[in-house]
């Protein structure tokens, strides 16, 4: 087995958000997400629950009911399935690195 580092291999050019599955099976998906100034234009309406933590950087999630949650390093949130949400802001100066667990 070989270890990996969640902060390694960050692309220099981040024209779009990057979604990288780290582990995926029929029950759970764990992915690294990298943002830098991106916003989501449409609503996510996921069939599974999502637990997400910001490991580096900061961002704002907005929900369909117009409530917003600012997430900074170390902050996490559990989003129930079909709770429509989107990224309304991510730090344009620094990478925001998320760890998301879909279950």
C-alpha cells in the first residue's frame, strides 16, 4: 500500500472546479474537491446524503430556501439527500480543498 497526501498534486490552473473520487463503491464515495473562485450555476439535487469538510480555504454554500452557510478551514456540514444546494462563493485568491463523503 502507498500513502497519498490530500494536499498534493494541486493543479496550478483551476479554470473549473475539480472533483476527484478517492474511494468509490456502492455504499460510499469519498472525493476531494478543489475550488478557486468558482460558483455553481445550478442546484445540486443529490440522491445520497453528503458530509463535507473544508480542509483549506473557505467557501459559501447556499440552499434553495436562500439560507447560506460560510465554511472556513475545519468547518463541516451534513447535507441530507435532495436538499438542493450550490456553491455561491469560493475564495478567488486561494484554493479551497474540500473532502466530501457521499453516503
